[in-house]
C-alpha cells in the first residue's frame, strides 16, 4: 500500500465550470451535501498576484444517517466534511478524492472508520457517473 498514491484521481471531459456543476449534481443525487468550498486559485491570484489554473476544494457532508454516526466519534471531526479537489486542465478537469482509510487505522473507532469509507465509496460512485478513473504508472 505504501506505493499507492494517497488519492484517487478522475478525469471529467468537461471544462472546469461545467465539471463543477456536473459534480455538484451527481453528489447531490447521492444525498451528499456540499457544505462549503475553497477557491484556491482565486486566493492565490488575489494574494500573490499569480495566475494559476482553476482549483477548488469542495467540502462534502454525508447523508443525515451517516452524518450521525460520524458525529458520535470525536476523531471523525478531523476527517469530516470530506474534501474533493477539482482542478481545470483546458477542456477537461481533474478530481481528486482521498483513498479509503486502512483497516488498522487507529484514528477512528471501527464504526466511524467504516462510515468514512462508506461515504468515500458513495463519492467515488457519484464521480464515476461523469468521469473516468486515472491510473498512475511509475
């Protein structure tokens, strides 16, 4: 597992703004709520006067049922809401999602860890409706 990247990457064959709209739509269809976002490229442009490719972090909160389970574990506060990074590359966009937690992770109790991994699986299934997974080769 050490040789695997920490994220799963997808390509969406849409320009950045359209990919964001599509991503919001498919996440919402799975009862995942975007509770906030951070426009990284805008901040860099505003603070450092450097023009960069568009990049936004979406903060995703699970359905109420799964959110209750997360709320019961104080360690889950470090992982929730879950983060999805979306960046533009001309006529396509990249989406990065953190991989599932390993089974022996001591950060969360077993139930909360399983819930986080279930939420990540829901996110991945949503993204796979509009994008293709990129496999990294060494």
